[in-house]
């Protein structure tokens, strides 16, 4: 159709913002993890364009109380954040005690495994 309005490609260049929150309330209350250490780990490990330490202006990692907030203006998957969090727990030898649970669409929470059965068995 000749008279049909032409769709411009500007809709594709809409600013995308991803904001993910990792809630570390429980392990911080028990002094199990240090939030600034976790924040630095994420800053050093997050890859942008297949390179670590390449965050630039596209990805920001910030502490906010007992949470770490990751905001990105590029395509960024929540699953990747879960992978990095697990990697951090493994590095700190906490993977047996803590797990990463999604509480809603853009939030993860670090929770303890329920280990009541082990104590009863001994």
C-alpha cells in the first residue's frame, strides 16, 4: 500500500533498562558474606562483549543496604547473575549452605538450605 505510514526503525532503539536485585539479608546478618566483597566480585566477573572488567556505562553494580543492585542498559540475563552468585558462593565455600532463590521477576534472594534432618539423625 502506497499511502500506508512507513514504520521507522526507531522503536527498536528504545532504551532498555534491566534492574536486578540480589537480596543478601540473611547471610549478612550472620556475618557469613561481606557485601562489598560480593559487589567487587560481580564487578570483576561480569562480561560485556565477551570481556571481563569491561562494564563501562552499560552495567552498574551498587550496594543498597543489604542488597546488591545490578542495572544494565544492554541485554542482560537474570540467569547470568544467578550463575555468578553461585560461582561466588563456591569460591567462598558457602555453596553447601546457601542457595539462590528467585523471589520475583527481577529479584534473587540468598537463603539457607533447611538442614534440620541432619541434626536429628546424629
